């Protein structure tokens, strides 16, 4: 996609970390450690699911996709953020800014769709167990995984294409990373088309959210009637429910801050809230699944014994 800059903006300035160098070094160390933990936890789950044939089932394939997406999305933020902490530079090129927007937010959408797919998989497994393998076939899983990636890529391509055509009257983004809405607010001209398309995409993803909610309402209704279903729900659905709530809450924080952020909130707190969806889901999703799902836990222990 060609980026034709109509406003003459060559770089964007991001929110500045007004910290001493001692604090910067501490922040760098903590962020680097966090990123390493994110890489390790997600890679361990990916390798375990890939190597263990017993885990080549729809639920674990979705989980593997969730971990791959976490690596993809965090790669759009952490390496550059670590560089900015040490360099003290808080500017990013025009093209680099849009690339970061594309990676981070297509990752967010991919995670949302993957969680929706996981909810549908659990709904069929518990509510229609006899039809499970005919409904959730390998072909269907393949199509769902492809959709989880292609639709966010399409969504973000359209969003960025609409933003690039705008003439900008500023170049400062009051965040530690690039965000499309922040750029749209810098426009010197009307942004009606951007707003309409943004609203359309939000409605679409809200629709997926409603589908997920309906799946869980049906699951809970069925599980209250059977002890066997309750056990299955606790074993396979609770981790996913935790991940879904975790992701939704952190994403709502980011959305609310982007749309209604206020200067009355201390800057450090604003920065922290804005980074929640880049910290909590990528780190805790693999931990939650690794500890809670019995089969994952067994295979992890098996891999550890092999290494020893």
C-alpha cells in the first residue's frame, strides 16, 4: 500500500517519558524482562501444541493461534519502545507510525476473532457433542483461522488508507505508540468518511462480541443442568472466559482513554492504562491456559522431563 503523505508530515512525535536516566534504566530492565517473559510463555505453548499430536484439536489450535498473534502484536511495540527508552528519542517516521498502527490493531482484532472462534468451539463441544466433529471439521478450523487474520488485515488496510488521505495540522500523538484515532484528530479537514467506516467496523466487531456472549449464555444454561457439563465447562471454558474478560477489560480501557482521555489523570497512569492490552493478555493468556487446561499442563510436564 503506497503511503502518499498530503500534509508534509514526515515524523510523528510520541508522548515523552519525563524520567531520570536511573528510572529509564529501571524501566528498560522491567520492560525487557516483561517482553522476554511474553516471548517465552507464548513460544513454550506454541512448541508444545505443535509437537504433541494429542493437542492437534480445534481448541488447542485456536490457542496456538492466540499465542502466535501475541508474538506478532507485541513485536509491533516492545522493540521500538525499548529503543526509545534508551535513546531518549520519541519520534517515529510517518511510514513507521502507520506500520505500527497496522500491526498492533490488526493483532487486537485477530485476538478478538480468535476468542470468538474459541467460544463457538466450546459451545458446539458442550451443547452439541454428537455433532462436534461434523460441525468443527479441520476444513472449518482452517477457514476460521484464515478469517481471524485476513479480516483484521482488510479492516486495518481500509482504516489506514482513509487516514493517509487526510491533511494533518499537527504531528504529536499523546501516547507511547501510534494510534489511528489520534492521527485522525490531527486532521485539518472533515473526517466524516473515517468516522462512518470506523463506526461500521465497530458494529461488526460488536456483533462478534454478541455472538460470543450468546455462546456463553447458552453454555451456562446447559451446564446448570448436568454435572458432567459443569465439569467440562470448568476444565475448558473457564480459562477462555478469563482470557476473554481480561482482553475485553484492557481493550475498553484503551478505547475509553483514546476517545475520552483527560489531562486530569496523571500522565504515568494514563501511559500505564494505555498499555494494558499490550501487557496483560500476551503474558497471562498462556499462563492461564498452561496452568488450567489439564492436557496442556500434562504435555508441558512431559516436555520438561524429556529435556531433563
